[in-house]
C-alpha cells in the first residue's frame, strides 16, 4: 500500500511524529516534485 501526501517539505516533516503514532513500520520518502494541474475540457455530444 502506498499513501502519497503532497505538501511542502516542512509540513510533511511536521507530520512525521503523528505518523509514528499511527504505524509501526514505514518507509517515508521526501522528494521534490513538479505538480502540473490538468483540467479536462467538457465532452461534446
């Protein structure tokens, strides 16, 4: 299972102590990413 959280690095790091309380084992990858928002156009009949 993978849970992806997209936020600033600082906010993700602030969340890590809470994550410790939720799960016993985990792998956390903090990686820079580029987010491109795609909004599809309406379908025509």
